[in-house]
């Protein structure tokens, strides 16, 4: 149900609240103390909600920012929101005032699915968050650990290549969307939790993919309680709370089974502990500065599985989509991979990736145009100054990564075009793009995605082998221009319709 229909449903209550006596003295005192950036006029009570497309908020906000500037203020229901839409404003949010803006606002779906905000992504900034982030980086995301897990990535990518080969032999379209979610999920499960397959934990691949999609949907669904606390009961009337509870039950079942495996005293131990081993050991011996519970551990499992699977899978699907729509770029990337690796080797290793600058540029260009998370969300925990404006505590701040990636002042008149060559210009020109705040697909500051290097390793290796081993065509009866670019917005921006292509074996 759209936000507009929700608002119509609650219209009688909204009207009654509009005519409720107000404390004008308190309101005026608050307004005079702070100077907020300009923004579009808003309606009483509902604010600017009707000006935002719930399916593509990043696009709506970009359009508004063209009128009201790189830092604008909105009111979404009862929530005060600022939107940063330029690299300069992104730097202020993510670097200059990172400490004042390093927490995230509590939201109904996120709170429920993160075990009341005790995970890594949504927990408040503090001792617990720092300890959990440190544990995940040391035991999973540091460069040495990422490199040591290369054999797992290679094994899983080889399995996918075998599936593509089978599809090619049978002359059937290959569903890249399903395959990439399955691949990323398998790699994350093996690297982080030492799982061999979904079947070992009682989950079929399709069910896991459905769980990921539903979890993402709940993270970003329109809950009345997020914007109108007094109208939270509407979420129950619409059935959204029931849907959230059901999703949580399924997600909790998956996480509990994962933790139970590591609690089993008869489990075979490996030489190197995975991150879940460390969390379970810390929970049992009480060595942490705070008391870890099973729910804390399950919350981290949820983070690693959902975020790790989702980001890599979405990036791969979007990259292949852009390459299919841009055959010259596809041909150039394939020629680079095949020339560097050679015909006889049969598989691209991770050692080969550093010799593939154009392939890396293709991935960067895709993330510029379709960033995994189009909006980075923060909340101020104290007064701070952004763009010369004094911002009060509890102000939600969005960094519009999507808008920054298409800013003509940064990327030129062809900012809407797919042109990987822009990342391969001569030094001193455009070669530095993407190194600072011109492009922040993984965020920045203290809340920057800790799994960036792991995710890129999966994307680069998989993409290189897809291009090395196969030529790709549209299914019978379809043309390249038929490929749609519609999105499903969650925490990660997925392609709405599955990408199904014909693979022709090259080797």
C-alpha cells in the first residue's frame, strides 16, 4: 500500500490532531534557536511526504535538490530531515561532523529485525558498536583475512560457471539475478559462518532469496509509527505489523540455526576461527566489556548475511545489465580479460584482477550510476553546523549518493551515460574521481561499510569469469533496449525484474 493510501486511511485522525490546541510558545522558541536550510513548502502535519515517490525517493530528492540546493530541509510527517546532495555536503556529513552524525535513527522495521537495534548496522554509536565492528573487521574483513578466503570464493564461482555452462549447453536463458544472490549467500555463509550449503541449515536457495527480499522490504517499508508516532496503530490495521512479525520469525529461525551449529560441542573446529566462533566464545567466557547474549550474536549474523549477500548480488546484476545495454563496453571488458588471462588457463584467479583496470572501471561506473545504497541515513546526536546552518539534535540526515554520482559539476555533461573510461583518464585529470566524496557507494566515516573489500573481491572475481568464459546475448525475441532499469528499493537497490540472458560458451 502506498503512503498516500495510508494517509487517506488515517485522514480523520489527522484532521482531529490538526485542530488540537498547541503550545505555540514552545514551537516558536525552538524555531528561533535553529536556522535550517531552505526546502519545499510543506503541508500541515504530513509535511512533504506527498512530494516523495516512495518507490524512488532518491530520484524525488534529487529533483527537489535542483530547486532548493545541495543541502535542503524537509519534514516527513513529524520527522525533521536534511538532504545532502553534493560532494561538499557529503564530506561535511561523513567526515567533518562524522562524530555528531554517526548514529542512525530508530525505525520500526529496522528495530524489529535488528533485535531492537543491537546489530552492527543500526545500533547506536558507542562502546558496543565499536567492539562489534572491531570483532568483524579483525576476524572477517581485514585485508589478510579477505585474501586468505580467496579459495572459498574461487570454489563457489567455479560452481556458478558450471551452471552457466549447463544452461548454455541446453540453450536455455540463465537467470543471473537468482544465481548471483545464491552465489553471494553461499560465499558469505562459508566465510563468516563455516556453512557448506543452504541445505545444511534447512533452507532451500529459493526460500533464502525470498527471505532476503522480504527482509529488505521490511527495512524500508512505510510504517506510520516512523512518521506519526501517535498513529502507530495504523500499521496494525494495514497488516504491516503482522507481515513484519512473520518476517522476523523466519529470519530468527535462520539465525538461530546458524548460532546453534556453533554452540554444538561436537562441531569440528578449524584452525582459524570464523567471526561467529569468536562471538560465541566471547558470549560464553564473558570476556567482553558488555554481556553478550544469543540475541546479540543473532543480530550480527543477520547483518553479515543480509548485507553481505545483498550488496554483492545487486552490484553484479546491475553491472551485467549495463554491459548488455552497452555492447562496446562489454566487448572491451571481455577482450581485456581474455587477453590478460589467456585461452588455456580456463579460469580467472584473483591474482589476475589487478591486471584488469578496465573491468575495475566498469564496476566503479556501475556503482556510480546504481549505488548499492542510494541514500545514506544518519541522525544528529548533538547540535552541529552543516553548510552554515545550525542543526538540532534528532535531525535525520540523508546523503543522496545517487544524486552525487550523477552530478554534472563532477562528472560532466555525460553524467547520465555509462562510460567506464572516465575512471581511466590521465593522472591529474579525472583519474581521482571516486577516491574522495565524489562517489561514496559504501558510505564514509565511522559508519562506512566494513565489508567493502570483501564485497569488491566477490564482484570482481565473478564478473571477470562471467566475461571470460561466455558471450552474452538477449533471449529470443528480446532486444537490448528491452532491458528495463526499474528498481526494488530496500537498503540495497535491486533490479526489479530478473536479469535472464543467453550464455554462449567462449572457451
